[in-house]
C-alpha cells in the first residue's frame, strides 16, 4: 500500500448507480496517485477493518450492475462517539487520508462526525428517494422512477382491460418526488404526496367523476409511501364509486436493476469530483447537483437545507391528466 | 354484415398475447370469408349485443400490446342457464355461426354451454398461470414469467447488497408452474408450490444453513400464491436464522406488459387454428399445445384432464440452487 | 368547432415523447378553452387541411407510446414562401390562432416563417440528437441514450466473451452529446465526437495499449455519426493491434420505443408551457430547458445560439474509462 | 483436486444462457462427487491447460449474465488430429474423465473427436441461431428472438410515424427460424428465409400493394442473414413502390443481454442432464430438446440429422400479416 490511501464505502439503502460511483472513485483515485481501499458493509467495515485494496480492474464491468459491490449495512456502533473515534483510528492505521461515503443524509452525518474526528470525508448522495435537500438529484432516482413507470405501465394494461381503478404506492417516505414524476409519466389522475394536503372527495372522487364524464374508464391514483393508507384508499374508492379498485404497493423492486444512463453518468461525475476534493485536502463536503451542474457544499450546511417541492409540475400534472 | 359471422371475445383475467390471438382470429376469419365481430367485455358483451364489426385494420399494431382491446369482465348473468340461452339468441340474431373464446377454464365452461345451446364455440387458453390441464402452454405465461424474473433480478441486487433473504410470492393459485420456472431462473434455493408438500425446517432453514456453509449470504425463497403465508414465512426465517428477511408479493404487475415473442407466436397460431375449426363447422373444441404442437381437444374432455407437475425440473432446481 | 382553435403538429424525425407533448397540448389547450386541431404529417397536413379536432380522449394512453400519432413528414412545398402563405390561409380558414410545432431546428424555421405570416407559432424541441443550441434538453434524447446503452451492454457481453474490440456508432450528425453520454455510461475507452479533434494513434491505439497493460481484454470505442468512418476505424484497429475488432452501427432502433420517464415528463411540461404562451397571445417562441427549468426564447434568437460541448464530462470520461 | 474431474468449456459464438449451463454443470457435478474444472476460451484452453477448479460459489450470480464467464474462441490447432491428441493428453494429466462442451455443430464435431481419443464428451447446444438439427431448441435462441422483437418494435414506431417500409435483417445463416418467429411476432408482411424460395414481385411487391389497399401505410419485411441482399431489397422496394424504405441489419446486439427465462431454464436442465450422462460413464452424446423434453442422442447421429423448416407457421404468418 502506498503512503496515501483513500477509502470508499456505501451506506444505507442500496441504489442503482452506486457501483458507477465506486468505479469513478477507484479509477480517478488511482490516476491521481492514491491507493484506494474498498470498505465492505459501510461504516461497519471501517470499524472492523474489513477493507481491501482495489485496482483498476477491481471495478471492471460494474458500471451497469445494480446494488453495490461493497455491500451496505447499518452500523449502530458507529453512531456512538466511541464508534467514530475507533473508525478514525482504523483510518489512521491504514494511512487513509480521506473517505468517500456514498449514501443518504444519515450517512452524511457519519461523514461529518468522522471529518470532525480528523478524517476528511466527502459525501455522495446515493438514494432512490431523491430526498437530499442540498442536491437536485440523487444517484438511483432515475432508475427507480423508470422501474416504477415500467411496472405501472403493466398495471395499466390490466386496469384498462377490466375498467378498473389502480391505486399504486411508490417509495418516498418524506419526499414525494418519485410519486410526482412517476404520476406525471403514467398519467395518474391523482397524486398524493407528503408535501401537499389532499382531500379524499376533492382530490380523488371528484376527479374520477370528472374523468368518467369524458369517457375515461380506467384510473391510476399515485400514492407516495409517506402518505400511506394505500389499501384503505383503494377500498374507499371502490365503495364510493362502484369501480373495481385494486391496490398495489411497489416494494423493493424499485431499488434494484441495472442503473440507467443518467445514474451511471451522474455517479461517474460525482465520484470523480469527490476525489478531486480529497486531492485538494478538503473534507466535510457533499457533492451535489445544482442548476444541472455537479458542485459541492459543506456537509453541515447541506444537512440544514430544506427541500422544495416542485409545485409547478404538480399543477401541470393536475391539468393534463384528465 | 355478411351472411356468416364469427365472434371473438376475451374473458377472465387479461393476459399478454390476447391481442395477438384476437388479431389472428380477425385476419384469418376475414381471409376465410367470414365477417368478424368483436365482442366487448366477455360474455357480458354477448348478452348486451355490445359488438362491432372488425376489419383487417381494426387489429393493426396490437400484436405488441398488453391487455385486451376487447376488454374483459366477469358475467354472473351468463353463468345461469337463461343467460346462455339469451346469448345464443343474440348470436342467432347477429348471424354468428361460431364464437372464439379466449380465457381460462371458467370461460371454457361457458363456451361448452353455449355450444350446447347451438352456437359452436372454440376455446383458446389465455391465462398467465398456465393452469389449463389440457395444454402445455397458455397465452401470457411466458411474458408473466419473464416479468417476474426481471423483478426478482432487481430484488436480488438489494438482497445481495444487504446480505438479506428475500421471500417472493408469484402468481399461481392452483398451479405452481410459474413459481417453479421463475424459481429455477432466479436461483431460488427453495421453491414452494401447491403441488408439493414442504416442511419449514427441511425445505427452508436447512437449505439456508447449507448454503451459508458454502459462503452464500443472500437467498431467494420462491412461494406460489396458492401456498401463501409469504409474510409469515419471512418473519419466521428472520427469527430462526437472524438473517434480515423481506417479503415481496409481486401482484398485478405480472399480468401486463407487451407480450414477448412466444406469447405473440403461440397466440397467432392458436387464433388461426380456432378459425380453421369453425370453418370446418366444428364446435366445443379447445385449442391447445401438446408435444410442442398446436392441436385441439373436446372441451368437456379437456376440462376433465388433470395437470401433472414437472417434478423432474423441481428436482433439478433443488440440486443446482446451492 | 369553437371560435378559437390551436393546432398541433410534429415535424422532422420522430422522437419518443412527441406523443406526450401532443397529449399535454391537447389537454391543456382544451382546459384553457381552445378547441385543438391535430395536424397530420407535419406542415404537409397544414397545407392540405389534413386536420381533425381532438378531444380529451383522443390522447388517452399515448403517453407511453413511441413515434407520433400525428405522423410526420418532410414538406418541400412549405419551405417555399408560397407554401407558408398557403398554410397561413388554411389556418385563417380554420380559425387557428396558434400552432404548436414539435420538431427540430428545421421545423422551428418553419414556425418562425409562419409566425411572420400572421399565425403565432410555438416550437417544442423534439429530436433524439439533443442538437438544439437553445435547449439543454430535447424530447427523445433520454430514451434514445438508454436504448443505445441497452444495446451496447449487449454488445459488451459478446466483446467480453471473445476478448474483442467493439467500435459502435451512435446517432448525432453535428452533436456528440449522445456519443459522449453513452460512452461514459458504457465505459468506452475512446469517444469520438464532431466537437473534439482526435488522433487515431493517441486517442485509440495508445489507450487500448494502456488498458491492455492493466489486464483489460475487451474494449468499446464510441463514434458519433458525424465523425463516421466506423468500419474503417474497426479495420485499422484490428490491423494495428491484432485484436479481433467489430463495427456496429446502431441505426433507427435508437429512434423508437416507449419514451422513458424523463421524456414523458419534460414533454408534458413543454406542451403545457407552449399552450400557456399561445393563451397569452405570444408567438415565435421556442420552449426550452435552461438551468433545469422549462422557459422560452424568441425563435430567431434561439436559432442563432451556438451549442457548447460538455468538455468537463469528456475529461471525466477519459480519466475513468481505463 | 479429487481423483475424478470433469471439465466444462464454451466454444463458438457466445449465447445468452451459456452461463446458466455452466452453473448447472458445476453445481450438479460437485453434488455428484466430481471436481469441476472450468476451461477458458474453448478448446484452446484445453490445449494450453488454461483451466481452474470451480466451486459452488464460482458460479454465484451468473445465471442472469449474458456471454460466457469461461470465454470462448476458435481453435484452429484443435481441429487438426494432433490437436485432439494433445487435448486428450491434457485431460488425462488433469484426471478429467469427461468434458461438457457448450456450443454449436462445429464444437460437437470436436467433442466427437475428443471422445474418440478417449475422453468422453457431452455436447450442449448453445447458439442463438437454433440451427442444430437434432434439437428443437438451442440455448440463446429465445433471448435473441426477443431482443430482435424489441428492436423491431422500436423500428416500427419510426416506420409508422413516417409511413415507411422497413427491411430488417436478423441472424441465421443457414436457418430461418429466427427470422420466421420474429417475423410472426412483429407482423412482418414478408419473411424471407434460406429454406423457402421467394420472388421479389410476388412475395414482396404484391403483398405491399395488397396491404396498401386495406389502408396499411407502413410495412416490415423480414430477411434472414442467409438470404442477404437486404440493402438491395430496400432500394428496389423504394424504387418500385415509391414508399420511403430503409434497411436495418441487426448485428451483434442479438447475441448479448441477460438470458430470459427460457434460456436460463433449458440451460439448467441441459447442464444437469449432461453431468448425469458423464456420471453414467457415457460419452459422445449431445443433449437436446425433443417433443418439449430434454433427452440425448449420439453425437454422430445428431450431426447427420436434417433440419425441418416450420412451414405451417410460415403459412400462418402469411395469412395473418395483412
């Protein structure tokens, strides 16, 4: 191992494109003179020294693979101050002068703590929910959205054949972006997200009735995970309208699959950018997309930002879905 | 309308490839000198006279579309003797000399009854479950299987990234074919189907332990809908093994989507064959695949056949999945 | 037909997402009180009066369909001044107070001319090449890129199995965006685009040799259509390196297919925005994406803009593809 | 290494599902008490001793991967008698008591020769062309067909949008199966295969004219590689009909991609069956599908069989494609 190493790990839920980010970190790290250590299973691997040196060929043919070749896990031990201290010691012992952490807000808090303990860390947003306030885009979002669209297009075939209403729940606990975009793309007549208030009569029943008057006989209602109550909503629609209604909860299927182009490209750019920051000796930064460009922010600042919901798109959705 | 008409309808659950069958019936019907009536919403449409004359272009560009352009519905009214009688009268009034019914066993019973009431009917097996004893293959099966494989490949990315066990339920109430084939194709280490007895300890836990000894850290357990208890199985696995375990029920997504090649081709052959039978004045026949060829059987005979489970493939699955 | 109509047409090469744009124009047009005329086969249809009134249901279930339900064609007649005049007269006769033109730069020049002849026109960029200088994004680009990625991932399987080099040509006569993005996403070790000079020895052979030293045995070389010479490049690589090399030209396959999420969503926003402009009485505007937002420019201004190539991404590509 | 080894290799062109067959050979080989050697790059690897012992985990997560993890290559050296003798000596030195060869007819001839030289060999048909006379099905065929269908569905979007004729060439030098099946599935109005005579006027022009009379405005002509002349056919159609016509040659894209269900399942059954034969001490057998079942034949016998073209399906295709 060379004198100067950087480490890379994935943390939190897996997202398509994480491998592309790992690949970019490894390749650009080596090209900038670092040795690069792959850390298995997130902060756990850092605590246990479960690392291995990666070379240019360690990341061959992974750009198109879903999941993460470094695995991921939660690490309760790391969340405690002694955990962070221990991780910093491991880094020191391994000559690790910087760590790239691919994950969500929770992972970034770990990165901030580890930076404070003396190991410069750079965060890369990898989560299918697009729920990182500081970034317009998170790795995995586009693949997850398109997976959801593909599945709902299938559900629509059946809904149309049977004159049914389909209530579909997609991922997004605090963030309705996935539901909104997928709702627009699949022609959902109602889109329920945590960011917007909604009323069963006005936002669902009245819109179904309105659509029926124009001759429409099958309907999609999009529900974000954070809104919930999908089965109840379906039952109530059937009861009040007489339209046969089915609920579908798209689960973990949304997480996997070969990353599509956008996730591969953004992940590649972010991975490269992260290494550039470490090369400059910077830490406690998170790499984000702003105004369509890859830039970086202070992690603490980034964690304090507030998300804004795309109300304009929501309004477009309402006006063209019937 | 010409003197001699044939009608075509889809009944029961929709299946990818139904449109390809409709297309073949319409095109070969017209080329054989019939006028062809499309009946909307299954036997209901026949009762209500909800039919329209189709021409060669009515079925343009539908071979690749999921669902059914003729819609489908249940028809409690038709199931009663008066319903059948009324349907026969409608057929008589419309000069319908034969009806092609695309659906499952329930639809075939209707076809048999309507034949007995004087209207020769031909059944075509269209159901994603492959649960028609008389036929080796039912339209929609291949597309549904491949949809399930695609989704489980995605789930596997996450299972692998997190060292998890995934319990996945696929369609098939009485027939484990879909679970068996998909289980083989996705490397499931256990496959639970209605046709085979199973024991939680032997068929699940012991196999997981065995696989763990070889270094395997993520697992797929395939469950047919007719076995059920998917959530309970998942909970019990997690409790007994300590492996993080998730249940996923693949729902209506399995029904839709553009039919793949096999469903388009088999449906085309079956539709053509059905019209040939009507041209010969035959009725009460079901078009099936036997020994890889499209042939036909008496409906009553076909309905009395018993399915045989592919035990040989099941054994192969067990011996190569660890 | 109501007193005030707007018309919508597609012109130039088809692109996935055009139907989503048509749908948004029709639905938002009607909701704003216009009647909406669909014009078949581009400016030709306008000249021949080949139009029909569309209602809310005319655009049902088209958001996920490739191609354009309004068809498209070249129109030499319209390109002459008398053609424009005649089209303006047809618009006047049909009470058309505005036209939405979905297409590329050529189509926008027509829209400018028709505006000058008294019919306010709004352009929407629909072309898979992303070659509209005024817009960061054109409808169809994302679907085309992902289709190309999917195909090159397949080619890579064979290249890897046989230790081969694959030279792949993708669309883009004047614009290397597609080649660049797809090259990054598929790990191409060389990307040849019209915007950047390249040298056979330095940019191809030297990079192959360098990659070989690290253990790499299969290679992808990406070529934009506008660079050309794909077969010659392949032959020369094989001759100089001894590596079995194959050329593949991805043709019209890149144009079709169900639009993916981004194309559906951007097309929906652009269609809505275009109608808003017509409602305000504006003409000679083109709807574009800038800084990630949907905005509009004067057509003449837009046509005079110069494209900038994403050199930063090109550099990232080079530094992480070996 | 244990006393008794079997070896597995892939030879000839790669095909999706080869990895599934390798996996089945390795897993069932080990479960039957053999050690299993993976041979790299076909018969070449056997000559050079380029082999490695595979364990149960060597084939983890490959069932869904395209190409072949054992690589493949042509081996002129092996085709000479001294080559076969040398390979037999290598086998003897490595205690190899049986070899499973996955490939086409050329690979089977090698397997026959090696059996004659004292090393029992079993052939498994792996080729996307379905051109093995003894087997109804070859591994890779279904994936290749569906890839072609997916691409032609895309081409059709453009053909329809522009009222064009598309002439599409698919793989199959001596065997028209792929063109026939894909032609049926994509609604091609003409299908040109090596097995059937055809006339430009009768089989192409007359059929286009006939279709035009019914209102059809876009056309697909399917051409098998073995027929060739695709560009000339396209030019001649445009010249004689005035319809804008484009030729597309689907190349290596057809070879790759994640194998679909059928290829994974058939490959698994065949791999298992091959090992069973070696366990019984049998050699010079080829594993095939007959009457929908996996059985085996003497290789020499199999190589002498003649293919029969599915004329019945060809006739169905003609009667329903207009």
